[in-house]
């Protein structure tokens, strides 16, 4: 019976170690995704959503003809 108790303790410790490793990996992934989301938000906010009309030439000075 002593061997089964040791086996259970070892299994429990292995599961705890695995859980800790998984928690660390999840935390790193979450920080990475949050950083990427912040960068994308900054990038998207810097993009001008309305194209400018042409100021010279025969095409596009009165109606925006860009597709």
C-alpha cells in the first residue's frame, strides 16, 4: 500500500507541475495577443478612412472615382 501512496503523490506533483507550466504558457500567450491587439488598434486608428478627392486633373476633382 505504501507504493500506491507514493505513486499517487508523484502523480499529483506531476499534475501540479503540468498545471503550472500550462498557466505560464497561457499567461505568455495572453500578453502576446494583448500586445498585438494594441498594435493593431494603433495601426488602424492611424489609417485615414476617407480617401481624398483629387485636386487637379480631369478625373476625380468633383466625384471620388477611386475604387
